[in-house]
């Protein structure tokens, strides 16, 4: 998994202001099948924990092939937000 500089610049102050150490990438079952989800939960027992650009990322053990994922920033009418690109 990659984190762009822009995503890092948006995430780090958010995490620090809330006393969070990192984020967690998990999979949830949605209406159209499995979907990735980004949460701010603590790592679970079998998660793979990585430090990426100074941000702790816990990856759900059920996920594979996360090497091609990129955490980036997207501009929307509501403002800037984090997006996960595949």
C-alpha cells in the first residue's frame, strides 16, 4: 500500500489532533460485494501492521494484494477527502 504525500499531509494533523496512532484497512460486505473500508480502530490480533510514511497502517489479515492500493486525496464539492485507489 502506498500513501501519497498529499494524503499524509491531510492525515497526520487529523490523527495527531485526535490522539490516534494510525488507521486500519479492512474489508466490509456491501450491497455490491466486498468493499475496502478505512477506519481508525486499533489493530486486531491478526492484522499486518506497517509504518508507511510515518503513519501506522493495520491491514486486515483477510486482505491480500494490498500492494497496488494507494491512499490519496480527492477534491469534492464538500472539500478534500481521503480516497483509496486500486
